[in-house]
C-alpha cells in the first residue's frame, strides 16, 4: 500500500511540474520581453502618443531600413488577456511593397488598435523590433 501511495505522489509531483512549465511557456509566448531600447517600462504603456514598439513576427524586419510609410492591412486577435493586454496581429504593407506582420501588445482600453486602411510611419529599432507611429 505504501508503494502505491508513493507512486501516486511521484506522479502528482511530475504532473505539477509539467503544468507549471506549460503555463510558463504559454504566458511567455503571449508577451515577449521588452527590448532595452523600447523607452517604456511595460506593455500597458505601449501605444502612448501613438508610438507602438512591436516585434515583426512574419516577413523580414530588415525590410524596414529607415523611417518609411506603411499601410495597415489587418487588425485581428485583439481579445484582451487576464491582464487586460491585447496581442493584436497586424499586416502592414510598406512603401517598397514588402509586407510584414507584427504583434502589437498593448492595453486596448487605453491605447487604441491600429486600424485597417490607416497610414503609419514605420522605423527600425533593433533586430526584429520596429516602431510603428500613428498620427494620433
């Protein structure tokens, strides 16, 4: 009987470790760590004065070589998480014809989403990170 109890205890401990790891991975995937150059302290501040710090998740971030204009094509996946942060996906067509997809982590109730049809200014930052600036 004691061996069965010990086996169940080991299985329960292993299951707990797996759940903690899975929960940590899914949380980490929702919001990447802010780059040092972001100029904001947390994702709740992203979008202040129309300035969004975003990672390029599809396409080539190197296509943004200097400040250029872009046309927002889409805005999707904006349902806020438990912290009130949205993790919107936007496709943007750059002036040179390249298309990129970004993940815009922001608090939608404070700083609005990018709008399809909106012209924005796009500038490189560091690695896969760029800055998207709206007019407002």
